[in-house]
């Protein structure tokens, strides 16, 4: 395990922490592979009943790392390169869902884009009162890899958020069903672990069969097929040059990524 993923087991609980605080715990292909491996390791460990996923530092995660050279990793480019990238991202984000044991997300600070999807894929999500959630990809003419949000918050609210990329606070996230509970920042870890210990006291057979039944019901209703369709339509968007994406790239090349993000965000004040 690299120093980008911390892993420890105690009291039947595996704690997995993304450790890129200086990069707001943003995600790149190496981290995707390592976190997936860590989740599978906990899933295979008979001494682990429950997993807790969090991020070191003030934020859970800012999504996929925009400073990473994704074009080098997916050199074919265009819609087909985007399709392969989105397929890999969805497979990664489904890792908590596919884990046979309960996975609890512990969220503080920003939880955006792919990181937000990762948290939503967990069985239970607890958040600090200062946490912020959102899927801002559409503002940059990009698509969320895994459109899980409508399955959690309903079509109307998902459309409201996904059409603008607006962020919501933790209380609103709890109100609409994206988050289970909200705690003061200083109590988040203690309360999350308190719940994790209660769940870990349940038999492994009980936890696994209950999770499998819940997941299978959603999959029978079409969840996986919906996510696959999202990859196909998202690849078209990611492979299409729009006026926004063209201008964003111009500002980024001239003034840097931070300036490009500020330019785009200034239009939504």
C-alpha cells in the first residue's frame, strides 16, 4: 500500500483513508487501483465486518485530478478515449457498491464530482456540518462518470443539481437523502466509528446477505444499465469541443488551471 492510501483494521472495522490532502484528495489512475485493491483486501479479510472510507486533511475529495495528464493515460483521445476513461472510472466508483460488506463514507469539507459519486456509492454516508457536495462537471462541458445521484435523491432534485453543477451543504444533502446524518466537525469521526462498531457487531452473514439483497433490488430496477448508458452519453460530451470547453482550455493554457476554474466559476456567482 502506498502512502496515498492508509489502511488499518481494529474492532472488525477497516479504515481506508485517501492521503492526498495537498491535492484535496483528488483521484488519479494509480490511486483508483490502490483504493480498489484496499477495498478488496478488506472484503477478503474475515476479521473485517465493516469498512470506513474517508480522506485525510480538511476535504473528502475534489473529484478526478485535473492536473493529471489523462491524455497520456488514454492516448486514443476523442470520444473513444473518453469512453474507456469513463468505463474505468465507473468500475472504480462501483468498488464500494460491489464490496460484499457495508462501506461507510465519512465526509468532511469538499466532496465533489467523482469523489461525490464515490461517497454516494457507499452504503451509508455521514458528514460534518461544514461539508459541501456537488457535481460541477457540466460547467466544464464534462459528464459525471457514474450518474448515481438520481437513484438516491430522485429525478427532480438530481436534475436541479446536475443541470447547473450547484453545490449543496450537508444539511441539504441529508434532507434530500444523499447523506444519512450530519454531525459537528469535531464529532464526525467519533460518531462514524460509533455507528461502525454497532454494525460490526452484526454477524458477517447478516451484513452480507442484507447488502446483497438491497443492491440486487436496485440492479433489477436497472441501476447498472443506467450507469452504462451514462458512460456512452458522457463519452459523446467529453469528446465534443464546446464553446465553454474551448475557452476553458485557452485560459488554462495561458494562465493555469486555477485561473481557468475561477473564470468559469465567476459566471455562476
